[in-house]
C-alpha cells in the first residue's frame, strides 16, 4: 500500500482527493519504534501529530505517585497527538510503543502550511476532535458502570445513527468514513476488542461494514442490544 493509499484510509484525510493527499504524504516522516520505546512523554512539547501505520501504541498518563496508567491504545490507521498539534501546549499524556511499530509524524509547522492551502483538512480534524470529545465525556459520565466493548460499540453506532443516519432500502447508511482503528479510539479499547465487536455485529446481520462504509441493517436489533 502506497503512502497516499494508506492516508486515504485514515479518517482525518479520507475525504481528500489525491491532489491534496500527495503534499501531505511528502511531509510525513516515518520512523520505527521498538516494543516499550517512548514516542513522547507527558508534559513534552506538543509539536507533531502521529499516525500508526503498523503495530500498536499505548497512550499513558502518570499519576502523582509516579505510576503509569494506559488510557487508550492506538492501532493502524489511528491518529494521536492531534491536540498538541493544534494548540502547541505540553502533551497531556505520553505514548509508548506496545510492540514493534511504524509511525508517521507530521510537524506542526508543516501541518499549518498545508492547512492554509487545503482547508478541508481542518473540517475533518474538527469532526475527529468533536467525536472524541463527545464520547470521552459520555464514557466519563458512565465510568462507574462495567460496559463490554460490544455494548460500547452498539451505543456508539446508535449515537451515529441518530445524528447522521440516512435511510436506504429499509436500512440506515452512515455517511461517515470510519476506520476500525478510529472506532477503537472512540470506544477507549484496544483495536482487537473493537474488531471482535464489529465482527460479532456483522455475523449477527445487524451491520454491514465494507471498507470505510458502514450500514446499519437492523436498527431495532441494535437498540435492543444497547439497552440489554
């Protein structure tokens, strides 16, 4: 898969034409990380955005006693570090490679140069940040409850259906280009758990996920699962 093909499957850049993806791909810097190698530390300058091309990266926070807690995992196609890219403030969390990983990075100056020429990226970024903030807040409100990845996925899809669903042949099509990696990030779980939940819903005939296109085949069945 070429760099442009890969970026086309990353939600942040998914709706951009090849002419706009080429200059981004040229500015991306690729680097491999060993297992347990630090990508960046909490409190370090937030001057770049990262995309996981292969492998997995743990997002960790340090408590006052010096202990570390993993708050999220990012897999292929997922974006992290975008908050620091926008505001330039110190990182609110650290990132550590969970396994051998290849990451693509885009510096803050290069990103803003591209943003001035291609404002569509700004719209995608706002959508990405809005989704993450919305579901982070929802997760915080119900953090006292033990919710399975499958239930979290169904609740996420119901939120998308209510806001973006488009009726089509008795089903609901979501006009969103979503990667499983991004969904895992919004669910706050490892990619493998999100993939397993997606596979379960597909096997039950409740959803259909082809490439980046998601269709809800049985909305009533999904709502039943969401409230179970």
